[in-house]
């Protein structure tokens, strides 16, 4: 199968790392990862820009690395949005379908979705995503695709995601100042789910938990749709700070200790195993038992998963997660996290790694690349939908379709 010169680039700007991933779309509908760049993140804290210049420099470095490995020049990116400023709610829209022999069109679906998102938002907020969950046609529920069906009344349930206008503008501004154009912005919950969840999991009911450095993102899917999202203001940097305080070691060394010797469940660590820990103030390093590190980390892991479980129960989905919970993000790499999660949730737990991509899979086959790979997969799927909808249709006919759906004109 031949190749098309079609590249998709994702940019995941996190608290601790900035990752850029380059994918190539193939004619058979698949994608290959052909380049990536990962650098230490600066200037962004919990999804919000706190130092514009530092954020711009981090973005530039990550993109330059990705360009070097991919051998292509990057002009635009698909940007992940994260942070506690993201809020979401479910809504319903209802419209009448007109005509002597009413048939539901894409325009009717659009009008129903517009009705569902027609809610008053607080000042300084905007709608980022409106995600259809299911449709109702003349009291017939559970319809996935109503276009072409006969009916006089169309209802739609949607998940509406909102965000801070200033937070979004600042992260986009950082990307623009790095010499890049933002082709699309995507909530990281959607992106991570795109790369690590299976269709069966989405259908039966599953929660995806993306543990970042500054925050943890929770998304709940059921019946193939997203029904609940939230952001827990706790992440990997809290584990690092606990080590720094508990062991009296500098934060950079605490991060190294966490990555090298950390374990979230104390009984998994041999009692006799020892490690060397740096001291503060120029003092000599100390040798301590590794289990002490786990005894510092375990309470934080339990606190995080209890907070997630409380959010799941508050939303009313504790009995809906028949496929269990999927952990991803850099924080999921800490040894023992899955075991602690199993104890708290009493549900099947697995680590989520990107699937269904080719190319440099060995380099991105890790939970901390879930969002980056998911962004390019999400963008690719959106493009395939548009291509399928307008396959073989010229620009004039595309305009006619849009007019007919928007205004129900006989064109």
C-alpha cells in the first residue's frame, strides 16, 4: 500500500514534560509514528501557563526534537488541554423535524446539539467540546445514528466540556510564539481514551484515570460514549514532594528516588533492600531501607485513589464500570500503583498503553505517551469521518449539502 504525504502532530504540554509526536497517515487508514520529542517541561503548572517564555522554550525544544527524528518540518499541531479549569456536565436538546414526510438530516442533528449546548456559562468560560451520547426519535431511545430515520421529534443527550478562556488562550499563545499553528484543541481525557481504550471497554463501562504530574484526569465511558469527566488536583509531583519532605532530600533528588526506587505498596519491597538518598545542605548521602520510601508513597497513592473513587460514586457510576479501570499517564508507571488501585476499587485494573499504531511503537508503547498518541489518533479519526462524509463530492456540492442541512433549502 502506498503512502500519502500527510502528517499529524500532537503536542502534550504537561507540568513536568512536553511531548511532541509526529504521525504519518497511510492510504489504508492506519497511522505510523515517525517521530517524537520529549523534554523537561517549564512554565506550565497543572495545565495553566505560569511563565510564558519558559513554556515557549520547552515547546520549541520538544518540536525541534520531533522534527529531527521525523525528518519533517512541523507547522501546526493538535494541542491537548488539561487542568482543573476544565469542567463538564450532561445536557439534553430537543427539536422538531419539519416536512410533509419528515426525515432526520445532519442539519436536524446539529440543531438538536445546538439546543443542548444552549446553556448560560459563567463569565470567562467557553465550550470546548459537545459530545453526543445517544439520541431519541419519537420516544424511541438508545439510537446511535438518527440521520435518515423518519420522525417528528429528535432529542439528543450530550456531554458538554467547558474551560477557562484565558487558560486556553495562554497555552495557545505559547504554541503560537513557538512558531506553530494550533490546528485543534482536544481535552486530554478524550485523547488518552482514544489511544488506550478498546471499543468493548467503552461499551460495557470503563473509567480511564490519567495520572499526570500536577493533576489526575478521570473519564467514565458507558454505552460507547463519554458520560462523566473530572480533574483531581493531585498528581505525581505530590508523591515527589512527599519524598522530599519525608526523607529530607532536595526535590530533584526526590524525583530521581521516586523513579528509580519508588513503590506505592510497601509489602512488595524486600525488607532488607537499601538505597542511597541525597541529603540537603551539602551533607553526605544517607543509606536507608527502600521500604521507607514505599511507606511515604503508599498513603499518597491511597489518598489519590480514594479521591477518584469518591468522585466516581458522587457521579453515580460505581456500578457501571464492568470493564474496570485503566490507568495511564506518567504517574501510573510507579511500581505498585495497580495493586493499590485494586485494593481501593475492588475492580479489574490494567495499565493503558497506546495501541493500533505502527512505526516507532517501541518508543511510545508506554502509559506516559497515552495522551500524545491519542491526540494524533483523535485528529486522524476526525479527518477520516469528514473524508467519508464528503467522498466524491465537489466543493459546490459540499456547499449545497451544508446549505440544505443548515437551512433545509431545496438546493
